[in-house]
C-alpha cells in the first residue's frame, strides 16, 4: 500500500517523531522531578487547604511519588500532550488545505469521510502508544529510584491524562475540518486549552464559584483523583462523549463545504490595498516586485494566530486579572502562606499576598512564555522549512535575491510579531494595574515584558536555526519547544533544590531575578539578547551551505 493510498499510515509516519520527542522529554522530566522531590520535606503540604490541594491534583498525606506525578505529568505533561494533539488535529484537514495538498489527496480514491476517519485513528494510535510509554516510565522510574507507589493507580492516572488531552486534538480537528483555516484552528484550540487550564485552577479558589470549574475540559483530567482512586468513569464518559461529538462535527462540517485554496487568504497587505485611505501605504509597503517585501508576506501568514494570542494575553491574562485579584484579595495573603515554595516554583514563584506575586504566578509564570513561544517558534520553524515543505522556497530564490536576504526578511517578521505579543501583555497588565489600583510599578511591568520578549526571541531563534539548517518544520518546532520545556523544568527544580545550574537556564534570567519587584537586570537582558543574536547568526552559514530539499 502506498503512503499516499493510506492516510492512516501517512499520518503515523509524519507525526510519530514529534510525538516521540514530546513523550521522551516528559519521561526525562518525570525522572528528574522524582529525583529532586525525594529531598523535599513533604510535611510542608500537611496544612495546605483542600481547595489548593485539589487545584494541583494533590490530596492530604501527599507523598513524593504522587507529587512528582501531579507536578510533572498533570501540568507540563498535559500542556505538552494537549499542544501536540492540537497540531495533529489541525494537520488532518486544515493543514493539508493550507499546504495545497488536499486536492491531490482527494483526487485519489480517498473520500472526505475516509480522510477524517483515518486521521482520527492515527491520532488515537499515537496517543495510545504515548500512554503505554508514559505508563512504563511512571512504573519503572519509582522502582529504579526506590520510591514507593503503594496505593497509587498509575494506569488510571495516565489513562485519564491522555484522554483529557486528546480532547484538544479532536477540537482542533473539528474547527479545521469545518473552516479549513489552520491558523484559526490552532489559535482557538490553544486559547481554549489555556483558558481551560486557568479556569480549572482559579475557580476552585473563589468562594461560590467552585462548581464553575466543571465547564472547563481541563478539570476532568484530574477529576476524582485518578492517581489514588483509579479512573473516574464519569469524567472519562464526559471527555469521550465530547470527543465523539467533535468527531461527528468534523465529518459533517468537512463533507458539506467547499475546499479552500491557499490563494484565497486575505492578508494585511490586501486589506491595506483594498481601503482607499490606506491604498497608497499598501503599495509602498508592497514594493515593486513580488519578493521585495517578504517580511510583509510572512506577517500576513501569521496574522490570525498572533492577533488571537495577543488578544488573549492583553484581555484575559492582563486586564481581567486585575479585578480577579481585587475580588480574591481578602484571602490572598492566607493562600500565599499556605502554598509551599516547592509548588510555587513550578509555576514561576511569587508571593500571592501581593499583586506582583499574583501576576507572576498567573500570567508570567507559564502563560506568557507559552503564548509568545507559540508565535515565535511557529514563525521560526516555518520561515525556511515551511517554504521548503510547500515547495515555494525555490520560487522565492529564483528571483534576484540571496539566501541571506531571505533569512533577514523572515527574521524581521519574527521580531515584529514577537514584539506585538509582548507589548499586548504589557498593555494588558498595565491596564489592570491602572483600573484596579494595584500599585505595581509600571517600569517593573515593562522590565518583565522586555525579558519575556527576549525569551521568545531566543526560542524563536532556535526554531529558526533548526528550520534553516535541516529544512524540517516538525523537527524545528519539536526540538525548540522540547528544549524550552526541559529548561523551564530544570530552572524550577534548581529553585527547589538550590541547584547550581539555575543561572545557566534562560528562564532564570527571564523571571528568576523577580523583575516585577526589582525591575530591570542588565545582565539578564544582555545574556538573553546575545544568546538570541548568536543563534540567529548561526542560521546564515547553516542555510547558505546546505542543499535544499524538494519538500
């Protein structure tokens, strides 16, 4: 059977490496986390309020093993698995339309229904394999480290985790199949994942709003404490039912609409030219030839996803956090004292009794780095490798431009969209500070947003280098995201154990110096900026000296 003749086999072949890298990274982090947590005084968790314990999937009498399972797998693991599921779901239909290959595929004896069904089976197969690997790691690691897992249902925990995260793949599949817009499917699905992660964690802390957490899919990943009680049949039924409905929505939505062509996307430049007030500006930006402003074309390709992420960071993670903090403020000091520093370190640290600590934990700890890296890594990975995959790189270089010029144009787009996300985050937090009278220093808010921008540039630069050097989008994005997750966990572990390696991670220079309280740190800015520049600079010889692939 040819690869083209089997959508199922092709999806397995094209996505297996990315999933394998993600699962391997999680396995290493879990082992590392369990090593570090063996030295943690577990009595610190004895007085933790029940609402906070449930927020992190913890229970009274917490032990080293369950802390490692919940801290690594339920947080970082769920985010990684959810993100990978989204990319697989998007690629099933909308990704093929974006790449212009779906017409070729459907011209063969492959129906639309078969395309959706076999793509879904591939997603399920990959995540079933992931569950088996994670189960093996979850059982083997404690045995090797002589950590007791007596009374823990590791298999139930892993099953509920995997089903809870594969939901986001079905969501992306349904949106992509119905709209044919890959960036919209990525943006909406990722936004719902982040909103769900935040809502399921915050709502249990607000008196009278505890049950609202049930509307968020993330809630059902740990509902019923599967690590101690086994699979929660009710939670699994809800998740599987939602996946089934999304699968049906994908079948119906894809079957009843016309296919999209790559050329029909309305870009920023097109909108400028169409408006008589900005037509002259559009023509000036466009230049005289089709390749004179490649950075404008690249901006247009990522506008939907970037603007969605920027709106999310400005509105939800910025402006709305101010009133939420004010509402919760009477209890925040007590909550802050209840949190063990070891747990706070995993989410960026911070004193919950202050607005700076609240924003550090809720906005800048995980969400802001994830948001900006979604954009910069996506642009970096696809700048060269994406053009190569789509077989448009030769067309671009067939014009009178050099490879170095092309790289520079792509870098400009990466820098602009990264700045937009960081600025949106600053604007949102600054607005929250103003309207809620939080009293935070605006220069300190600017300081952490500058660090955020440079952190995004660094990992975007890594993805850019990998794409330029190897010409593979999946490899570039997977390695860059994997390195980011591993370094973030390493930085958190160093904070917990006093590890000497902390200052060698970029995340320390991002927020380890507490910029929301201490302001700018010149050393951090210089280190992050020089690291990003160095990685970007190496992209030029890497790209100039290699042969191009045929897509």
